[in-house]
C-alpha cells in the first residue's frame, strides 16, 4: 500500500472534521481559511489515514491534531512531521511549537530537533490561540520548539 501525503483543501473539510471527531479531537479553528495548514495521509483509495495541522500566529506555527489510524507505520508519523516542517518553511515561518502531555513522545520529537521550552518562554501571541488554552488546563503539559 502506497500512502500519499498532501495539503488539505476546502473539499477535504468535512472528511477531515469527521476523522478528527472520531479521534476525539476538537475541530475548533478548522475552517475553509485554515484547512490549507493541514496535511492528510491517504491510502491509495483516498481514505484519510492520518493528519497533522498547524495553527499559524506571528511568524510561528503550533502543531496540532496529529492523528494516525491504528496500524499506520511510525514512518508515516515521521513523514507527516517532516512534511509539515517543509510547509512551515514555505510559508515563511521561523519556528514550530508543539504541546503534549505525553512525556513518552519527548525523545521522538527531540530526535527531530525539537527542544523543550518552559511555558514562560512561549511567544505571547500563542496565549490567544483557542487550541492552546485547552492545553494550558491539562496537567503535565510539555512545550517544544523547532527553529526553522
């Protein structure tokens, strides 16, 4: 099976929302204007098998909604993240951030070049993002930064 990663478009919006909802993730901030900041991992039949989004602010991006279907290879997660790094560069961003409460993910992201940052080192603009406000209320939240 050959998986394909591509940028989402307006026609993908409903399918992407359904995929995220099935994964128990919120769709706030996902709109016709922001869908182009989501990558889709699809199988040869065009079914969504994974996604990764980015919420843009200032010259930064916040990674969000990383979801893959059960059975997807770890390399697919790696490809989604590296393709998002490329998209962020193409959009002229300087940094990527991510938030997680899963400490087991830390070594994986550090291998990709992300560095742990303290909450008080986050850009001020990040505090206004609806998605990040939910993260601030989760215990054990970790924040990571990748400089482009």
